[in-house]
C-alpha cells in the first residue's frame, strides 16, 4: 500500500528573497539559520519520519493579506533547508523531483504547509 503524504505545518512566513537580500550579511546568515532551526524543531515536535527519495514537495504559503506576491521570492529555500537531514537526506534534484509553490490566504494564522509525497 503506498504511503500517504506527510504534511508539516510551519508557523509564520519566511522573508521574501528580495527582503532577505537587502539585509546585512550577518542578519541574512542569522535569519537563514533561524528559519532552518524553526523548521527542524517543527519536524522534531511532529515526529516527522524520514521519507525515502524521490519525492514531490508542495509548499503552500498562507499569507495574512491578499497583497500580490511573486512566486520567485518564495522559492522555499528557508523551508527546504530545515527538512534536511531529519525528513529528507538532502534538497537536491536527485531527492526532490518536483517542487510546487502555492499561495493562499489566512489572516488569522500565517503559515507554510509542506506536503511531501514519495514518487515512484
């Protein structure tokens, strides 16, 4: 029987790449590390199990407003880095065969929902 998708819910929204690139290099490094640790902690708390590659990852960003956003500003870098090595062995194209980025809206609970599905 095929394994169901794993869903990990990360509270908050990471900075856009445009915002992040305008930060001082020390703040960029610190922000990236903090998001990686945040995702790793959620995986640990949810007892997320490792998933054998190859996988398909869908990132759904739930923003608190309907403001227009560019998909390329939310590439998933901060989220995907935090999945390694707890859930995925790495975040290369050998492991993640496809990445889908979706935007949605939730004014009460901004978050990123990460759905990981094994592909055969």
